[in-house]
C-alpha cells in the first residue's frame, strides 16, 4: 500500500498542531516518523486513520484520494494503529480484548470461542507471548498490555501498521522478537510507520526517516544518509551535546536500606541500599519483579517479610501516605492509570503531592501555588497552552513531565522512577536526566527502573540486575556493560 499525505493542516481551537505537513509511505518499507513530543506525529497518523479530520490537505492511497471517517473504517481499509496510550479493556479477558469488535461466530450466531483461541494462540506463539487468554487484561503488566495491542493489530492482516512507541514497555528480548516480526511483515509487502524516541531502534530497522518539528516536516531521507546527531539537531532545532549529562553529586550516607524483603510470588530476599546524591539503576527482563519491589517500598503492596530503613530508622510502610511521610516519592510506569488524574488540569496534578504547603492556614495561597507551577512548566519545558489545560490533552511525553514535576520541590529523601523516560523524545529525556542530576546534587537519592540499557548505563552510579524475583548481581558504573547486564538478567553469573 502506498500512502501520500500532502500539505496537511490541523488546529484544535486556537492551537495549530500541523502546518503543511508532507509524508509519504512506500509499499513494504519501515518508515521512521521522528520528532519531539508535541511535534504532531501522532496527530498526523490519527488524521490518516480518521480519528481526527484534517483542516486542509490531501491523502492519496494507492493512487486514489481516500479519507477515512473513523479508525474502524481505516482498519477495514487495511490500516491498523498501535497507539502509545494502550487501548486495553481492563475488566475483559485477554481473549476478549484481542477480538473486541471482531468476534468470530458460527452461521447461527454463536461465538466460535475455539477458533478465536486457536488464532490468538497462533499469534502469541509468533510473538513468544505466554499470557493466559482467560486472564483479565487489568491484571497484566504494562509490557504485557503492549504485547496484547501488538498481537491485536497483527491479527487484522493490515497492509499498513502504524506503531507508536511499540517497544516502550518491552524488554530487550521482546524487542528483538518484535523486530523479527516487522522484518517478516516487510517481506510480505506490509508497510510500517515506526514512531519511536529510541534512536538505536530507528537505525536498526528503518529504511527511511521523516523528521517533524513544531507541526512541520523538516526532512525526509534514507536512514543510511543520516546519523544520530543529524536527527537530533533536526528534531530539536539545535545541537544537543552529552546525551547523558554528568552529575556533580558525591554520594553520601545511606538514606534507604531494604533488608531481606520478600513478597510471595513476586520477589524474595531482596537486599540493597541507596545513598544521598546517588542514582542506582534496576535492570532485568519483564516480569523479573523490579516494579513489584518498588511498589512495595512505596506501600502500594505490602511486604510478607523484610525491613525498610530510612536514614538509619526502621519504618513501617502500609500505604503510600506512610511512604510519603518517610520522604519517599514514586513515579509509576503507568502514567495514564496511576500517575495522573487525566481530567484534572496541569496545575492540579502538579500540586497534588504538595497541596498542604500552599495552604498553611487551611486556605490555599493561589499566588504561591501558581508561581510554583509556572516555574516547573518552564523548567521542564512542558508544552501546554496554560497550566489550566486538562492533562489528558497533552502529548504522552508532556504528561510524563507532569508526573515527575509533582514530586519536585517537596523535600524528598528518595525518589523512585519507574521507566521515567518512556515515550519521551530525546530532547525531553535530557531535560529529565538533568533534573535527576539536580535532585541528586541537592542530596536526593534516586532509584531508577528502566528497560533502556543505554539509559541504565548512562545514568546509574550502581546497577542492580533482577532475575526471577531476586537480585542476581550488582555492578559498578565502571564494570557494567550491556552484555554483562543481559547475562545477569537471564540468570547467568
């Protein structure tokens, strides 16, 4: 399928999102669509599938002007979209999610569950997915939900698949499996629009690249004719040096110590500590137990056995309020369901964890609150029309910045970051890294869980590698490498 989008314009109210964008997708190619958060990438693809209506411009598919009125019509026309924000129905089973709106039935209208299970299992085998089909989707991890979405799109037999941050929640092993699937689809003539902020992936699998900035097309060229620095410069409009900025912080005294922590079925005998001014990274495969460890430290889940010590004192954490009283903050990996109140404004989300400091006598000091919010919006370069904008209307990367912002400036001892740069562009990633370094220079201890090995290697002072619920090794910055981490993550020594 050949797709050509010419001179596309789109505004939402007074906010112009796209200004004369041009994009061409050839048959059987993997085409990278790159740009900072808010550049208009997802909006352009949503116009293609009919989720948004263009204000101006032309869409030609296989030589014919074609305008879909909704995503279902686009899917029937051969175009599937795997969205960054996962469209998984939490209270339905995995099988029901895979076939929602496309259920198979017999000639007399009875659901053919046997055939649905057969097709689902066949697709899961291709992706090396082992999620039980009768499990509620709400009980799946973010990474498992991502694989459900990928499987659902692949089952449509689409001729064009738009993948928006498809590997954001996947492990290295799952990413390699997805790349194999993409290569197979390409051989069959399927075209892929690949939206990702992971540069390594772009150069590994894509044929051409289109870069967008501020709602405009900056450049399109074969991937072999560009490089990392060139793409970054076109994305952000400036030189971006030092992908991982150097911290001036000197690790001090132990601020958090976890002793023999055990949660039945999740992790066991976990021991580690983190010092003031230090960043420790947690790496491992999906399902290894990294997130479960952090949720327990923050009080979202309870320990079966073990102890948590903060600044030399044993603390009992039954819930997040107990953790916050101990000076522990937590940026969850699932910003949509757990990190934000989507129908609250940017300002209201930012001050949620710090509200009492703006109301010393029980009355909110609106001026002080607004100054705090405006400073964070400016500091983190959050793209929003105003602080009163609903956070659901921001791009995924800007939503992530709001999640992080609500923990800044409240006197934390420890900040836990679970996938802090998931779905965030390269410029915004560096801003988050700089903020992490600023926090450590103020004495905050940071625990970072990340599936991006370059990020773990680039930002961590020490690295703990988790395998099947246990810490299988601790590496210093000097001795750590991708090969060493992956060996430990898969059970090696």
